[in-house]
């Protein structure tokens, strides 16, 4: 009987720390770790909702290209520590919420089909007719606020972001 009790105690001494260690590893995987995973965030993206999601109602005619947006750099380099300048509050642990308004975690971006998610966001922002204003508010609020604070900010003129379609 003592041998069985000793075996259980020695096994418990091993299993409990392993289980706790595994739980701590899982708990330590904050959204920042997920959000900065090089497999999840593209380096650059082209923003053209009209072409990607043509069924979204009332979008303005897309006359200019928004190509080569530095998606990864925004998430990992430009946004952390700059919440005070953004149009939408966010936390450094999940900077994606600065632009992906209303999204609480990475699953909110990746689980829903892109056009469905964008359609909901555009409706929240006042519908397709207000899309340009909505997007400019997200970007320009932060860029202009950073310049006002004499911090290195992003572009604030049309030509710095957009190129005319050829």
C-alpha cells in the first residue's frame, strides 16, 4: 500500500507541474503573439474593396489605387505605443483593432468571410456612400495627430497613398 501511495505521489509531483506549465504556456499566448505571427499578417496588401467585394452596395467608383499598404509594419512597428493618436482606441496587445474597428481578437478577422466582415464594417461606418470618408478617418486621423504631436507619422496627402488607375 505504501508503494502505491508513493508511486501516486511521485507521479502527481511530475504531472501537476507539467499541466500547470502547459496551461501557462497557453495563457501566455496573447493576441500580440498571434497578431505578429509572420504566417498571419501579410507584409503588404492592396486595398480595393470595390474589386474584391463588388456586391457591397453603394460603394463609390474606385478611381485610384491603394497598393502596397505596409500591413505588417503598421501592426508591429507603427501602431504599438501610439493609441492616443488613433481614430479608434486599441491596445498594444492587439493593434489590429486600430483599423479593423470593432474586432476584439484575431479570430474576428480570420473566422468570417472577408466580404461579409467588410460589408458589416462599412454598414457600421455609415454605408457604402460613406466608405471613403470612413477609411480616410481611420488613416488620416492617426497620421495627422502624429504630425501635430511632432512624431513621425504617415502620409497626409492623396498622392502619398493613392495612385491614379491606368
